[in-house]
């Protein structure tokens, strides 16, 4: 049980690394070399796994909470049909909602980790 609690703080970083790896492979199949800048977004999360930095941790958490909140608002506007989106966007509405909520939860977890380390 100690092993699980020891590595539980790394779950949000591994989640974001997995999402970035998925986006990279998906974009790489379609666009080729233009996908490689996506890998740059994984460097801060990988750095937090190797050598944690409390300021970077808090900055990542706040940044991704803000981005996730914006994406959740966009998702809710699509669900309640405030704005009309195309057919392609509506096909992925359910999976997108799960993805946005998962991003928000993982971002809050990163902030919680940084606050626990600061105390």
C-alpha cells in the first residue's frame, strides 16, 4: 500500500504525458513533421517526474485548470446548443466531455500536490 501512495502523486503527470503522446501519434499520421512541436508540451511534465519543482508544478496546475475550464465552457455551450457547431464536432461530444473533465480533475490534482508540498 505504501508503494501505491508513494507513486499516486505521479498519476496526473503520466496522464498528461499519455495524452500528449496520443496527440503526437495521431497528428504524426496525418501531418508528418508538423506533429513534432507537440512533443515540446510533454517536457514540463516529464521534468516534474524526474526532478520536481514546486513553482513549475503550481504553474502547470493553474495553466491547465484555466485551459480545462475554458474547454468545459465550450463543451457546455455545445451541449446546450448556445452556439451551433458542425456535425464533426458533435460526433465527439461525449468523449470530449469525458476528456475535458479528466483534464480538469488532473489539473486540480497537480495543484493539490503543489499545495501539499508547500505546507
